[in-house]
C-alpha cells in the first residue's frame, strides 16, 4: 500500500486496461454463447462500415477440454474500444451451439440431487455407517445447493500484446505470468524465450485471471495485424457470460443421533463438476485436491463416517474461485451441524465444539485408508485445538448467548483450509418483508506466524464482504447453455447498504515459528455464508439450504 498509494490516489496506477503502446489498436471478441459452441457463419459487412473498425478476424474454437485456450469466435479490431464494441454489435453471427445447448440450471440441479440421493464413489469410510445409522435413536438429513459463481473482479480481463521481430511482449492483469508466457508462445508458434509478459496491477482476480485465455486473444489479434499492438478488452457482460465459473454443487448429509442427541453416524455425498473438466475429457469426480478441501478431512469426533462423491458432468468452464471447493463443503457441513444442534435441543456453538472433540492432532492419512488429498498431511496435520480456539474467540467477540430482539439472531461456523483455522460469528436482523441486514460479523483467524498483521486483517475484512455477497445475492444460472446474468444489476455484489455494518477481526498471534505459514487470501471466505445462514435460522426459524438467500425470507 505504501509503495503504490500515491499512484492509486492520483490515478496513475497502471492496470491491465490502462496499458498503452504506440500505434495501438483495440479489440473486442464475439464469443460462442454456449461452451463448446462455434461459429457456423458470420457476415461482417455492416461491422466494417462502422467508423474506426479496421479488421474482423475469426478465432478458431478450442479443443474440448479447452484448458486456457480462448473460446473462439470473431474478433473486431478498431482504432478505439467504442468502435470495436459498436462493430461487434453490428456483426451477424450464426452460432452452432454444440453439446451443451440444453444446459439449464434448474434441470441440472435435479440431476445433481438425484445423484446425491444414491450411493456414489466412496472417498472416506470409517466404522460401519449403515449399521450405526440403523441403530440410531434419530436420523436427520438435509440437502444443500450452491450455484455457479463468477469471480467478477472489478476490472474485467484486459491484455495488450505486440509482436516485433519474432518476439512477443504482453501487458496483462494476470495472476499467472508463467502460464501466460507458455500459452502465448505455443499459440503464436514462438519459442518461450521470445515471449515477455509484463504484469500490471490486477484490479481483482479471485482466480479468474490465472487463466490466460484473454491474453492469447490479444496475441492472435496482434498477429492478424502484422504484429501491431492490440489491446483486447472484456466488457462486464463478456466477463459474466464467458468465465471460468465456480462449480455448482449439491451436498447431501445424513446423521444418526443417539438418545442424547450425539451423532454416531455421518454420511456426506458431494456432487459437483470438477475443475479437472477443463484439462481432461469428461471426468465425473472431484479431484483429490477438491476432496481435500474440507470434505474428506472433516475433523469431527464421530465413530462412523462415510463420504461419497457421486458423478457430475461439467457443461461450462469450471475454474478456480477464491477458496474453491471449501465454499460448498463448509456451507453444507457447518449448516448441517447447526441443524443437528437444533434437533438435539443444544446450543449450536457448544454442539460444534463437541463434534470437533478434544484438542488433538489429526493426520488425515490416518483417517480410514483412503485419505491422501490436498495439502501434504504429514507436513500439515489438523490441530483441532486451534480450530476450537478460533470458534471460541469469534463467539466471545460477538457476545454469544446474549439476548437479542425479535427478528435478530446469531450464527456461527468454523472451517480449516489452506493450513489456516477460521471461525465466523454473525449477527443478522430480518425486518419487514424479509429484509435482511447484518449488523455485525466477528471473524477469528489462526494462520500461524503473521508477517504482516494489517494485511491479514484486510484480507479477513474483504472475505466477510465477499462472503456476505455469496450468502445473500450472488448466482450465475444457465438456460439453454447461456448464462442468464448480464451485469451487476442481475449478478449482485454486496452493496454498502447490505454489507455488514461492523466487522471485527480477531488475530490469533503465534510465536511458534516451527508452524507453517497458513494462507490468508482464501480461507476467510468459506465460513461466512454458513454463519449468516445459521443466524437467519436463529432469527426467524427458517432454514437456508440453498444460496443465495436473496428473497427466501420474503415468503
């Protein structure tokens, strides 16, 4: 902040969209509206009549799986961005929609739900769940739905590329300069040492800008202009319609409780398309790193646990999103724990701590005989004492157990991810017409030794704001293969009036430098939505089992 502050405040900071080069052209791309689609035919006659438009080129569709290749389509190259956009509007394109033309969120949700209702690939198995379930005094089940999400960084993707004397140079808001360099070299037919990538300020990324498809588009446009510099700009509509989306998910949980309300059996089925679908043809199961994000390594002291991963095919590009599969896993598990607490007539915070059990070190390779996913568990075992401590700290911070007025409630959630322990306690108020407000959120983090506590604090505050949006308003849905949301009027981010009014961050200092440094950019996000949802139940008695909450409280 101190290094860049003057440039930020005076508008001199250079983001991807600010990159300039002498003799530069500007481009936008008309991309297939359905993933896997391609151009059947196009007519650029009217486009070429738009003042400022200089060239129209076809971009070949990628192979499927597409990895980080551009989606293909038709690029309009012009002397300014406005002319390029107007030229694209005048373009006549007949699209061949391809194999994903029938993809619709409502019917796909039903398919995921059906898959989660049947036995699936077993990815963790301890004890005898069926026997324990059969002998339980009470059985509780619930199904949770988390929609596709878009990273929607404030600055949409933008990149400038020029090619001089067989060497390409790029300026881009990229999170992955090495991958960008390799992809540009391959697509432009250049040796890697002949490609240079300059990283601008990011303007937000959240995983979207780790995929360099937009930089390759700029490279292909520059190549078509004999190496002249061309900047490709994505509009917000482009960003929402053609992204790498966070996966959609149905999580089904069932527990058997004994006469005292304690769980003796736990069954969790997670059905979600995998990120692996952009790298390999038609994988149907979550990859080990996705399973290791709070699913198979749930650190609960329950004697009989089975986790299953039913098949789920991808119909859009699935990509990294801040905290990745931790989001659906944490939402479902932490919501379900609160449901079990209610079924047992217990305080949700006390019940959660009892499920975690006494402080102990869990090496996940020792869980059953199937767990060896995600972070190296020998280097990064789970310390349940640290998880307990953040939950207790967040609860103390918000004043857990205090009397609240009618229509208000407290909720809590804890989660381990990226070698950090996070807990969130949220206070919500539900007013007339189901209007939801969030007076306060307390978030506690133990990430081991902290190099820059102020940076940790700011990441937690940002995670709470973003998490509130995921909980209340964010959703990408599909109809006939097409994303239904166009801009921030329909893909809603947290606005000032809906943001938590007060965010209190509790840092757990650690002087133990033998501990690994935990992450702070991603792990703050997963517990936010379940804490808010649990608080809604405390306030209204209404269970939130699908995100976003949006208008569920108005009925």
